C-alpha cells in the first residue's frame, strides 16, 4: 500500500498596498501557509524535503517582503484573493504536489484570510 504524506511550511512578510476605492495606502503583516502532498518517502516519511521547500518559498517571500504590492507584476489589484492566486502561480512552477495556499493578515482575533486548494 502506498501512503500519501502531507507536508506544510509557513512564511511571513511585511508589505504595503491599496485597493482603491476601498482603501488608501496601508500595510500588513502577512502569513502564508503552503501545503504539499505526495507519496511518502520510504525512509524519511515525508512527501517533500523541508529544505527544498524553504528554497522555493524564500524566493517568493523575497519578491513580496517590504514591497508595495501594487507595483508587482500581476498584483495591480492586490486583494487577499489575488495575492493568494499570485503565490499559487509562482509556486506551482517549482513544486510538484502543491495542494494548498493560505494567506492571512491581521492580529489574533481579527484575522482575515483566503485559501485556495487543488481540486481532487
């Protein structure tokens, strides 16, 4: 029997944006969780090596961290939903088995978020 293993990793970044006419320029601390799945490695049990994921996620983080999101290609309207889709598109080029991307912002008890996942 083949076992399916799920692995996740998080990163955070700081960025500014605006979504006229709904908001002026402001910033957030964003938290991103990425979930991947695949056949469990017979020795290690993981679907994806965390170190390999870290390299890919760090590259995406560098594109976003301390940036004005509206100036990033593909994020002219940087809503949570569009940002989540943008991250998915960046990651799916480099990560097989990408299952889920969740983007959240806000303080505990006042968190807003969006998630997208692969349809099964």
